[in-house]
C-alpha cells in the first residue's frame, strides 16, 4: 500500500505531460483524444514522453472511444499496445474490458492483459462506472490482478460519489488501491480526501502548455495532498 498521497495527472498532449511533471505531478497517464474520453496515444507521442519524463508513465490502452466491449481484432490491438509499452519501459498501463449485454467485468480478457502487462503496473479505468454494481466489480477486478481502480464512484464527479468510493476502498482493503478521478479539482480534493481516505488521486491537464490556471490547479492539489 502507498504510504503517501499521490497525484496522477492525465495528459492528452506530450508537452502537457512534461509540464505537469514540473508542476508537481507524481505520475502521468498519457492518452489521446480528449473528446473520446481518452484512447491509446500514438507511438510517436509515447516515445517523446518516455524519453523525457522522469516520473512514472502510465499509458491508456483503449483502441477507440465509445463502449468498453471489444471485438477480437480490438483485443489483439490492445495486446500489441501493451507489449509496446513494456518494450519502451513504461511503468504501467490503463485499460478495462466489459462483457457484452451485461457490462460486467470481462475477467477472462482482463486477466490475460494483466498477465501480459507484468511487471508493469495495471489500472482498471472508469469502465467500472459503467458496470451495474461497482462493489461487485471491485471483487472481479481484484481477481484479475489489477493494482488500482480509477473511478468517480459511479457519480458525475468523485465528490458526489465519495460515499460509494469509501465503500469501495473498504471492500478493496489491501488488495488494490481505489483512485478517485473524473472531476478531482483544487476546490474539492480536500473534501474527497477527508471523506474517502484515498491515497491516490487522478486529475486532468488539457493543453497544459497554454493554460496557466491548470498549472496552479496542479500545484494547489499537490499542496493539499501533502498537508
């Protein structure tokens, strides 16, 4: 388990990842296509960031936007992307697969990708917020071998979902970390921290290199977590 609180920043541009590190981020999740809520970044973006970043780099492995039910071809693409992340020395990957019709966690496919990703860290992303029962999903995701879950507690933002997040954290115990995300900002992170007791937090940086207020957001969130 973590012994200090950690701030992960999702970046949708390589330059944003580097600036987020300078602002105090502890870990970067690199994605592409914010409008699609994040897909796998290009190899060019991955290479650029991997060779310049000094903090941990986690990579979104998601072949397209939309739902989290994937064809065989898309599943094979996810495998190739994970293998490439491992090849270039990324510290972790982020993915989630659900079952058609039920939106339950696809334990067979998820377990296969977790095994393939080792020894990298693995995060199950906000696909959990599309499942019919988040607490049941925590058990499924733990069985697959994930290290953490990114979730808003099934609500529009993690402050609204804080009570459910607290339940998920208690259920997860020492098996894996529950990381609030999907709306963590400087004006609510203190309340989320106090209600949930979470140790990892996830926020975003959009085109950070052109948005100075985003820099202040990261610095403020980090100071609140350190307090």
